[in-house]
C-alpha cells in the first residue's frame, strides 16, 4: 500500500505542477516546478522512494524515447545528420576527456576513472529537458531539430563511456580496442533490434487484423508495448536499449505512412500517447526532486571524509563542473561551425557567418536530465575487494547538481538571449504543405468522379440527379481547398479560410451545447448524446 500511495501522490504532484506552472513566470520550465514538488514530498514524507536504476530505465525511458523518435521530423534528421552525429558522438568523447581531467584536478580525492565516469554520465543532453525548455524559448526550428536529434543519440555514447570508466575504476584496467568494438555492437545491434522488432510486430498485427478483424483498443496497446519489447530485446543482446527504443520510434513513423491504421485508432492513440508522455515526464522529474535530500546528505558525509568540512565546496564544485561542460560544448560547437563554413568555401557554396547569440544559445540549450540521474545511480556500492566505491555519493550529488544548474541556466538565459531576434521563416515548409494540399485535393476530386460513376451504375433505381448533386457538393469543398493555395489569391483565400474556421467553430459549439441540453432534459438518451458530441468533437479537431 505504501508504494501505491507514493505513486498516486507523485501523479497528483504532476497534475498540480501543470497548474502551478501557469501561476509562475513564463521563464521557469515545468521540470523545475516538478523537481521542487518532489523535494517537498521528500520533506513531508516519512518514507522515501528506493529508486532502482534498472527498473527506472525500463519503465520510463523506452516509451518516451520511442515517442520522440516517432514524432521528430525525419527531414531535419537527414538534412543535418553530419552536425547531429558530431554532437552526439564527437562532443561526448571530447566532454568525457576534458571534464574528466577537470574534475580530477579539482577533487584529487576522486580517482581519475571515477572522474571520467562522472564526466561521461553528465555528457548526454536530455531530450525531455530540451523539449521543455524549447517550449518557452523562441529557438529556431532547425536548431531545435538538431538539439533533439543530438539528445536522442548521445545517450548511447555517453552510457558506453560511463560503463567503461566504471569498469576501469573497479578493475583498474581499460582496453581501447574492447571499448571501440563494444560501442559498435551497442549501436548496430540496438538499432537493428528496434527496427526489426517494430517491423515484425507490425506485420503480425496486420495479418491478424486482416484475418480476424481489429478488436477495439488492441492496436493502441500493441503500440504501447513496442518500445518496451525493443528495449528488452536489445538488452538481452547486450546492446543499447535506448537506441533500440529510438530506432523503433523512427521506424514506426515510416510504418505509419502505409496508412493501415483506422482513423479512429489514430485519434485515440494520439490522445493516449499524449497522456503517457505528460505523466512519465512529470513523474521522472518529481522522482529526481524526491531523491535530492538524501543525495545531499550522503554527499556531505562523503565530502567530510575527503577532508572538506565546509559543504559550500559542494556548490562550488557543481558550478565549476557545469561551467566546464558549457565551455567544452561552446568550443566544440564553434569548431563544428567553422568546419562547416570551410566545407562551404571549398565547394563554392553560399557561406553563412556565425551568429554569436545562436552559438551561445546552442551551448546553453544542452540541458541535462533524468538519464544522467538514472545512470549515475548505477554506480556500484563496493569494489571487488569489499571496500566502498570511492566518492560514490559525491559523484551522485554532483551529477544531480549539474542537472539542476543546467536547467536553471537554460531556462533563465535562453529567453533573454533570444528575445527580440527574428529568424527567417522556412519557406520549404509552407511550399511542402501547399504541394500536399493541391495533390491531395486533386486526387480526391478524381476519386469522387470515379466513385460517382460506380454508384450510378450499381444503383439504377435511384433518381439520376442524386449522385451528381452529391458529387458536386463534395467536389466544391475540394475546389475551395485548391483555390486556397493558389499563389495568385493566396492572401485573400487565407483570410477567407480564417473567417470560415471561426464560423465553423462557433457553429460546432452551438451544436454541442444543444445536444447537451437535449440530453440534460431527457429528450435524447446519453448514448445518442455521446455519439453526436464525439462527431462534433472530431469535426472541431480539424480546425483547432
């Protein structure tokens, strides 16, 4: 019962955080509110949460990473794949080496392998934290796509570096060749597991639906289970479960293009995933806040053992490490941009100057999050000889501090840094939308004309004017959509479209209220009212 109560309290805290966030200044991101509520729960609760890192990874990360991989724009990933790979892999290694030596220099009591382990686990940025910060900052879309792609892929490289640093701390040995081969296997087998499982499950599900029909809710439940299956299969293969979940999400986005899912299923599934994302994101940060008091207490004891009595040294170390991470990131991003400009010069392509504000924004936007927390908690308690793992509590505290400081710095500095900046619109997005609307409308008109002829031939008893009149009404709707994207009258038609949208929304609201009033006075049954209101809601969703 205690565990159930804790879970319910945390879910209530997530709900409360959404309302509290609306009462606070816009610059404060939702994760910080949730961390604060978690710390409040820890202060008022008589029993804390014993966080199991392996269980944490399994329950929280697969569905969230799967959803991020599913929804991230694939065109952005492919277009900027070079930059994303440089940040996701090159920057991680650069950060591990640079920050590892910095940490060992500042804290000589922390052995070099442990310092490298700490540097490795704070090197990956967190996709959930990045998305949360971006929601309150005017970050350009292209930069946002790069940051999201980086945060989805750098977990594997950071966790591999962390694993080998811990192994070196425990055994005192390190093999670069073994580390390289293991990294290749983790990445390749993890991606293969995610792609393969998604394709197999999708094929089996389609076969079952084709032969036995589609039970209500079954496709959504299968969709929810895919990321967990991909993660577990990859872990059984000793590969990266995190990359498997991301690869499964990206594969699902391509599978979705086949259009086999029913429209009703897609609508319900989207609502279910939005709820899962909101709940899991929130609980993760609430858990982080709940762990902070115990982590601070253990880190203070560890600091006293190393000879520092003043606990303010903990704060100094945390800010110094965060500053070092930001400096290393800025250097790498600047070098990457300079390399890109050099390539453009060699290829005689138009060159772009480095915008200092965007350079600094890219640096600050690399916030750390719950992957860092879950990873650092996997540090072993003892060495093979039975002695305690050196500076374990201190490493955990510093990792948590980096999470908090990076979130604070990004949430406070980014809105101010980017305020007043105007970013050029990405015209290809509007062009692609107009192209899709024209092609879809033309295909719809062709299908209507063909279906009209088929219906007239199969139903000769009906008034011959029925089908032409119905077809004319439907075709008029699509002809309106074609005119809407005609470049010659684009502005006028967009204004007309806005006016039509507002009128339709007002009409739908009046319909809904009338249906509710009829049900309230027992003029129609609840079942009929729910059916009609659902139809109205689906129509309204098109215009929101």
